[in-house]
C-alpha cells in the first residue's frame, strides 16, 4: 500500500508565493546512462511480446546493481541543482519535529503507548504502571545502526507476562519474531526467522500461531512465494519442530492467517487464494477439538469473526450484503443458513470493532467516518459525536475495559486522541499534538465530478483559504483505486508543507476502492480496470476546468496499485499533466503475477494467462508496454526501494528504462531508488523526509517554478 506546512529555520512562516518561469521554457536535456537491450520475447495467445529489459528483473546480478548506481547518480545530481530543494527539506524537517503519541493500551499490569519525540527514526514503545513514570519498553531506534530495521508488530499474552514482536530488516516483508519476558525485557528463546504476511496470536502463555511461506529458491526479494502455512510455535522448542496447523499439501492456500479469540476458546483460520474472498474455519480449543469446523468453504465472499461469547459467534460478512452486515451464529452449527442479522446492511459500508462489552459500527459515508454504538443484541445505544468530517481510528479494546481511545484526523487536522467512556458516551480530549500548523488557514472540501461513463466520483480538495482560481496553482492529484481500499481523510506533514507553499492537494476516491462497497470495488477491477484510469483523468479535468490548476501545473501521484494508476494515466493522457510521480508501482502487468506474492492480486487484475480477451485488455494499459516513441511524456520521477519484495523494483526499473529510451522531448525521466528500503512500511523518518522533499522539489521545478519566497 495509505502532510503539513513549511517553516524557515528561524521558525517564522515562509511566504506562500513562488516565482515562476513560463512553463514552455526549454527544458535542460538530460543525458541518461546507457541501458542495454536484450532480445527476450515471449508469447501469449499468438502475440509476441518484446521484453528487452528482462535482465533488470535479476536483483542479484551485478549489471542490475551497476544500473541502479548509475541511475541514482543521475537522479541525485539532477535534484541537487534545484535551488529550493534544501529550503523544502528544512521546512519539512522543522515541521516534522513535534511529539507524536499513540493511544494507550493495557497489557497485564502495564499501560503501553508509542511516542516519537519528533525526528526519531522510529516511534519508541513505552510503558507505565498506574501513577508511575513511563519507561522505555522497546526502542526500535536501537535495532540497527542505520535505522533500517523496524518494529513490525507486537502481541502480548492475556496476562501481559510475555510478548512476541516482529522486526523487518531493510523494509522487507520477511520478518523475524523475538519472544521476551515483559518484566525483565529479556529474550527467552531463539529468534524465529522466515516469517511473512503474519500476525502473532498467543494460545495461553506457552505458544502462539504465526504464518509463513517456504523460503523461495533464488532471490528471497523477487522469487515467487505461493503456498502460505499457519504454524503453532511452542515456547522453548526449536522452530524446526513447529506444528503445521493449516496449509501445505493437504490444504494449500496462497494466504492463511490464524487468530485466537479474546476469550481464548477458539482458533479461527482465514484461508484465501487472492486479496479478496476467503474461507473461514474454526476450532474449539477449550474442548480440544481436533479438526476444524467449516464456516465458509469458498472464496466468493469476505467474512471474519469479530467477537465470541460462549457458543455464540459474531461475524461481519458481505455474503448477501455488498456493504457488509454483522450476523450472529453458534459454534454448534455455524453454517450461513443459521446466521441472524445483528446489524443489518445499510447504504453505507460497515466495519465493526468491540470494546467494553459493546459493538462499535463504523460507517463510511462518502469516504468520511460515522460511528454508532450497539449492544450485542443489535440495539442502538448512541451515535458518537465526532469532531467533524474525517477519519476515526480506534474504538477497540478488551471486554472488561470501560474506557477506550480513538483518534480523529483529516487533511488539515493532525491526529488528535480522545478518551471515551463506553457507559456514559462522553468523549474527553486526551492528546492533542503541539504542531506549528494552523488548520484555520486552510480549507478542505468535497466535490463530486462526473467520470467518462457518467459515474459520480467524490474528491477532496485541500488548499489555503483565499486561493485564486487562476489555473496556475501547483497541484498534486493523488489516487489509488483498487483492492477494496478506501482513501479516507488523514493528516500528513509532507502534504502540509505542499499546502503551505501554495499548493493544492486533491484526493480522488476512484472505483476499485471500497468507499461504496463491493459494487464500487467491482467497478474498477479486471475488465473494468480502465474505469479507474478514466475516473482519475476526469478528476484532473475537473480541477483544470474549474480553475484550480491547468496541465502545466498538474502532478499526479500514487503508490503500489496507485503507481500503476499513475503509469497508466501518464501513458494514456500525457497531455493532461506536467509531472508524474509513480511510486513502488505495479507497472509490468503481463508479468506481475510471477514475482513474490503477486499471483494473489489476480482477483483485481486478472492475468495475461487467463484468456485472450484478458491478455489483450491488460496489455492495452500496462505502463511498461504502452510507452511509445515520438510522444512527449510528462516529467517523471519513478520511486522504488531495492528491498521491495511486495512490488519488486523491476517494475519501476523497466518502466523508467522504456521512458528514457522513447521520450521525444526534453522533459526528464528519473528513477530514485532507495537502498535498504522496501514497499514503505517501517521506513525511518529521515528517509521519509528526504523522499518527500525530492518529490515536491522535482514537481515544482518541472512546473517552471525557480524559487520559493
């Protein structure tokens, strides 16, 4: 897969004006490193496909490593000559330097919370006893000298006496798990290795469940990983003796997760072949059930258990409910025919969490959150009044806790934490960040525009109050549009810097996402995928038609599936935009399924091997295969990480090579490759600041801006 202001070093606010040159000023010609072409070809349904840069897929090869070094040398030399690059970095660093504290959570006799003092590379996990002083529990900043090893997750036993935490090295999805006694913080056994796409779920105090793949042959960062396995690890035993619970030869699945319910009674397993739709199985641990009971035995719908109470199970599902519903059933016969609605489906997409013995239903209405509190009989207790339109996170906790914490934010309000009494319904301010950013100086509004086929699409547009709609405002249009993922409002220091410098930040809620349930998701996948690109193009046209910006001042941005979005749109409509910023993108759509876990994305994309119609459709928009000679493409800075084993960097390498070879004008194509970094999670603060600085500096410079006043 998921923005603040600028300050000068002296601490005073920078003026938000920029000095611009005419955007038709002749660009400086860039001399690219020579990229060799191979003669690799392959066929699908009688069509020959050329793949001249196949050699860049080998991340272990010396010539690939040399190519990366030469490309980075060019990119950073280009960025260094941008006169205001250092100015933006100082602004961003200055603004980023504020204390950020998470919602607290209780484990045993301790209360834990995360805190970043401001510019620490990673947040530190603290703990304290009631009325006691906070102490450091885990400090990820000490995991590695260069800050590239991060804390990826932690799970405590029910009594809080033990914890198992996972770490990521260099941004990779491969994890290691370390088990400690919480009282002494001492490691109590050997580190578990080769863990991937996994939670950690304790069974009592003596063991836990986790998931992984067999280590692939060849490069662990690019070779295909296919069959997931759920294991049980007994504390004190060697990992090699861990019990296989689900997966393997008998039940091969691409994605498997397992978790123990809060009461410790049930092990619930979700098994899937793609990122949407799953089987659900359950085992009664209390009664030593040997085999799993089947709740759902197909991949047609998505369902998961959110709570249990004795024999009763509470399941959220989109079975016969595209916008989700909460149902109740019993362990004695959990088949869907026995399900009874507790919270029926509505016109808004539902998600459910639990705390204090209540159900909290979060509804998404036009990409903004609303929260209602219910009891387990489905009786509405109250609607919870939120501070405004935006996103809320939290409303979860243990059954015995009568206070919980939630965070609220939007594009101009940093995340603020509130304490909520589940009985009285009273919210109290708990933690408000002290950041030098004034939301009152900015406006964030929602508009609805019409896409190519007449579909109404929502978009949030954020900018400084008093903005002149003269078509000359530097604008970043951001999108994703896939995998049922919803883009809801959230604050970002980097975007706040862009806003403070007079820029516009717009987010389009494209089809393929989950903002309006299954129908919205289906409207942007497989043979409907071009709807996503058309929605994004229509968003840019709306901004330009209404005077917010113009093609010379429009940048498009997106990461992962959003990187595909950017790559597709810049090759479909190069005239519409000035700058393209595809990040960690899925850009070779004919081969994405051959790398790491890519085959699991077929529910959204289809594959070139499915049938001729699907092959031709995918090939018609695949960014790597649609760069054509004789066309002036937008100024482009591709970004990726050399340890990205989610969307392997070869996608970005091949796309950049195609653009550099075929670009017909002087607008540059650069590729910025972060070393010892992955898909994005766990990246240290310093690298985040540097990358966002370079993106904004590049975008403004390519729009003809030469100084910030």
